[in-house]
C-alpha cells in the first residue's frame, strides 16, 4: 500500500473518497454527507490544488491500488507554528494494517516542513480505535471537549502533540 499527496487534477477521486468516508462513518466527522455532496466542483479542485501546493493545506491518501484512506493537514492561520490534522479515515476493510500510522506520519512530516511545532486534532469520543492510534503517536488529551456539530449528540475530544 502506498501513501501519496493529492495533486492538482485529482479532484474527482478526492471528492469520491471524502463522500464515501462521510457516508460510511458519519459520526467520525464534523461535516455531513448532505452538506458536502452539494459542494461545487470548484471546491474539490481547489482542495486538490491546495494540497498539491502544500503551503497551508495538504491531503494524503492511501492506495491499495484504489484510494482507501485519507488524512488532511492544515496550518492554523491564527496561530503561527500550529498545524491541525483532520479528515482522517480508512476504509473498514483496510483498518488495522498500519495505514492510519502511515497517513499520520505523512501529515506530521508535512507539518514539520511547514514550520509547525505543535499539531492538534479532535476525535469523536466514541472512536476508541482512533484515540488509541493518536495516543500511540504521542498525542495527549487537552481535557477540552466540544460538541461534534450542532445536529448530533456527539462530543469530540481535543488532542495535541509537540513536533
């Protein structure tokens, strides 16, 4: 299995993977399938192009050979030195094979090259497997909890790690 950065021109498979993730694991994300299904093609093209540039935003995908997982990273424009991880997802048939760690490593490496010294993420509290992955990678809970979104009765836990 391979992990690579999403490039300009890969908007269609990026959209397909993201919508699949939202459909199959809706409680893992702060967004919804209904919301993102309506995003215009230009949104996905910008996402892919921004990832390709890699200056403030990046998306890595895992392929086997089709895309089976993803993770996004971005720099917090309000807090210099802080990067954030989001949108991490692995197809259920490919979990527990190390892909989560590979995607996480790709995001961490990217964040370091962009000058980040801290990386943050949030994880749905009911997602014990993701919490274990992040804890093994050196993330610690901040103690902060927030609603996942306004529509579902789910809570996300905020985690952080020094780079």
